[in-house]
C-alpha cells in the first residue's frame, strides 16, 4: 500500500439522473473505513493501517465505489502489539521501508478528503460504513481522542455494518464469502490490507444499496405527502 495513493472507480454507462447523496442518506455521507490493528482493544492496541473509500453515484444512477485513500500508521507511544494480530495482517510495524504517519497526520489527511466529499455532495456529516463496523469505529474514535482532534466529521456512534446487511441479504457474514456470493472477485493474497478490505466492503455496500433502490424510492415517495424531512435532527446535524 503506497502512502496516500488514491484510486478511482470505473466508468459507468450514463442513463437516468442520479439522486443526490444528501437525499439518499438524510444528508449523511457514507464513507467506508477499514483498519488494520495490533489487537482487538482500541484503547491499548496499535492502529497500523487505515483506509477510507468514498461512495458516489455514477451517471447511471447507481451507487459505486469512488476514490480510495490509505495510510500506514505509526504505533502510538506505549501501544500494544499482539503477535497473533500481526501474523494475520503480515504487517511489520517497524520495517525501515514502511512509510508510516503519526495517527494525527493520517486521520487529518483522510478527514480532509471526507470533508471535501461532504461539501461536494451537500452532506452535513459522514457516517462510517464497515464490515463489523463497531470495530473500525471504535479504533477510529480512540485514535481521534489520542490525537486530540476536535472536529471529527464522522458520526460518533451511528454506522452501516455490511456484516449485518450481507448476512440478511446473502446469508453470509464473512467478508470473503459475502463478496464471492455477490459475484465480486476476491483475492485472498490481498486480504487483510486496509485498502483492499475497504474497497471490497464498498463494493458490497453499493451492491446492497442498489438492490434496495426501488424500496428506497417508494419510501421517499410515501414520506413526502406526510411532510417528513430528509434532514437529520438538530442533534445529529451538529457542525463538524
């Protein structure tokens, strides 16, 4: 994974006009986050990689994976590193050629991209999409607290969990199996890289949302006569 390298989504065929992201998700911007860590405890274990994948509408009106932003992260001082976790990810945190950034720098770069996308898509807040999202959100929030970042664009506790969604839709909760039954290519040699896992999670999320597009449009049509607002509540809509 090259530091900060962004990758773009494939071209889509233009058909009907796409809805605004702010309309589709109540002014929340879904952003896929994946982390690779030195263990399971967000308070004590190191954050080693973080990737963010943007979600966008293609010209065909379907959600698709947008740009990816991924960084190696330097373990914070005193961070725990579990050998079993490092064996799974294959990360050597102290390799001399590993271009790792401090947590604050890595998060700052990702948050800049998120805010740019929020502005472009008229969204007020980002919402984390993850596979077993509570894990990723826990590590994100812990790193934000350690770095003393005051303006976190992500909602502090709400998220979209693709493990739950894929379990309901496909009967599969493991990312590799959910991807494969969905017809998306899976390369096991690339797995447990934050970028790769985030991109496959984004593919799953888009596939699920696109399958539910008709349900959403019917619900939106029913909500308009009732005067229901697509905007978040005042508490949700705090400045970021």
